[in-house]
């Protein structure tokens, strides 16, 4: 299409006017793109070696599984301890019906009396040289057997009272009044609060980092401490590929800290070191949803977006945006 001559002249004049010395200057840079001013103070992005820690879920266990059982058969008459009670060694836990046992003691006492009378009669006859020495020996033996039977009956009568074998806490009560107690069947389960531990399953791959005597950090609720591993199972579970470890709890039994079997806890251990970049926490500024750090470059100071990790005291971990060695601005 052909442009008229007059219109061409007008367009050329307009272009020359825009490029001439009287053209207006460019406006200011948009907000946020201007170069920042130097900071009042500076710091450094440094490389740090931080321990790599792993955490295991652990359960409080008793090192001693104590059971209070009846040694004689009888009906339970009275219960003197319940779950959670602290008991002392020798304290009465339960009473059984002892009437059959008392009858056995009475019978044994009568047998002893009869054997004693017989022994006295034979002794007199022996002294009169009427009964032979053999009869006297037989009477003495019968008397000793009767006395032994009486002692056994009295011992069995005493076992109608079930006593605590050690100082402990009642973990479970397995019978009630009216139940039949039989020899060997536990009536109570107890645990010693001074002999408890944290038990956990350690992955087989971490066996080189945790062994017998390795000191681990433990935590139960708001209580924590450090203790050495006291037991490591000699073999691993082939299904879970884990090894059982136990750490004794130090401070158990102190006022306000009485963990019980079954409570949840954690164990922490170190498996190595990893390098990370750290800067002073004051160097990081948040602009909206973006974390920024003022960094010195060859062209002066510039803002750089970073991604932070954990707070490490006065420092903060930088996951991305810095390589270490940079000079950063502080407010």
C-alpha cells in the first residue's frame, strides 16, 4: 500500500522529535528493584558440621518380673493390696481360707502327743529291761516323724498369708475375694520402681552406632537424661530386622518422676555428621512469603531468596540460596 507524501513527512518529524535532545528522561525504577543500601553490620555464612540424630520409640519395662503366687490351695478371703499400691517386703497382700490347714495342724499335734506318750512308755519298759532296744529306737523315730509332720503343717498354715517378696509396686491384681488360689498361680504382678528401663528396637543397619555401653539420650514426657545401653540382644528379629536394646532409667523413683511399665518414651542416638550452611538468625528477613538475606556480591549488596531450616541457637540453617563463605548483612 502506498503512503501519501504528506503523511510520510509527519511521521518522520515525530520520530526525530522523540529522539532529539528535548526527549523526557526515563522515570524511577519500580519499587523493590532498587539496589539496597549497605547494612549497618555484617556477618558470615559459615559451614557447620551438625550431628545426624535418629530417634527410637521406646517402652518402659521392668528388669524384674515379680509374681506373688499362692504356695497352698485355698479360697481367697481378703485382699490387702491393689493396683498402684507401694508394698514393702513381707507386707501382707492376701489371706486364704486356712481352716483346712489349721485342722491339719491340730491332727499333727495330736500325732506328736501320741508318739511322745508311746516313746515314754517304751523308754520305761527299756529301763526295766522288758522292751528291747529295737523298740526304743522305733519309738524315737516315730516321734521325730510326727514332730516333722507338725512342723510341715505349721509351715503350710503360714503360707495361707501371701506376702510381698520385695519392695515393689503392684502392677496387676489377678484375683478377688472368693476366687480359688492354687499353688504356682500368680495372684499379683509386681515391679521394682528402682529397676526399670527403656526398651526399644534398633534397626540392624544402625548396630555399628549403638552398642553395649553407648550413651543415649532418653525422654519420657517432660523428663530427660542420658544413660548407657545396658543390654543388647545377641540376635536380630528376622521379620522386623531390628535388635532389642535396653537403657536403664536414671532418676526413677525421684519425687514427681515415677514411670511405670508400659509408659512411652524415646531414645536418641547419633549416626554421623553432615555439613550445613548457617547464618546469624538476624540476617534473615521475611518479605511476604519469601525469606531474604542481604548478600555482598561483585556488584555491591543484593537481596537473595533463601530457604531456612532449623534454628540453632543464634544461628539458623540455610537449606538453599547460599553456599557458605558469603558476607551477609545484619540490621
